[in-house]
C-alpha cells in the first residue's frame, strides 16, 4: 500500500512540475498579444498616441499641433529654451529652438503624418 501511494504522489508531483514548467511556453505573452503597432513598438509615436494603423485615418498635423509638440519637448528637456518660428518644409514642419540670448541653437522637424520629432542640424 505504501509503495502505490508513493508512486501516485511522485506522479502527481511530476505532473505539477511539468505543468508549471510548460506554462510560459503555452500562455500568450503580453507583447505578442498586443499585436503590431502596440505601445513601444516601432510604429508607435508617443506624440500622437496612436499606432500607425490609426494614423492613416487621422488628418495631418497642423502648424499649431506641431508647435505644441515641440514646445512640450523643449520645456521638458530644458525650460530655459523656447520655441521660435515654425516653417512648412513640405512633409514636415521645421521649428527653431531659441536660447535666452535669442539665437537659434537647434532646428527640429515634426513629421506631418506621424508627429515624430527629428533633428535637422
């Protein structure tokens, strides 16, 4: 009787160890479950807060929206800097970053379709 109880106990314990060990391989992972364009993926733009699929249905950025994106970015990185002129450069807006002495220290671009920021110079 003791040997059969021992065999049953070892069998149940073995099945439990196998079930726990295989769980990570059969359960969906959070990153994989989100699909293409999930937050943090290559098509996610935090400025617009929408993945690429949604951008196709949204209108292009206006100059005011681009100004808001750049000013938030500059204010977060260095509150001493301010936003200068914004020019339309075709597929993106070109924004001047100005120092306290009113000199242009950086040109940044804001893509009209995605809202992504890019350094121009």
